C-alpha cells in the first residue's frame, strides 16, 4: 500500500513522495514520476533516523 508524505502540498499539484513498506525494503516513488526505487530495510531505517534527528535541516 502506497502512503503519501504528510509534507505533500495540497494545492492540486502532485508534488509528493510516496512510500510502500514490505518488511525487507521500502519502495519509494515521486508522484509525478511513478518509476520506483527500492531501499533495503537497514538503509531505510538509517534514513528515517536521520530525518528524526534533523540531519537534513537547513541544507
């Protein structure tokens, strides 16, 4: 099941990131370009940890 980012804009444009989790990997796609990328679970967990810590703020 694809989930849309809570940070997606709601102004009618399709600017968002969608994620589908399946236990061993995360499938990620841009809503404008449906080609998807696959991220292994350890890499996805590291990415989410960095987001929660604010590692990408003000870059």
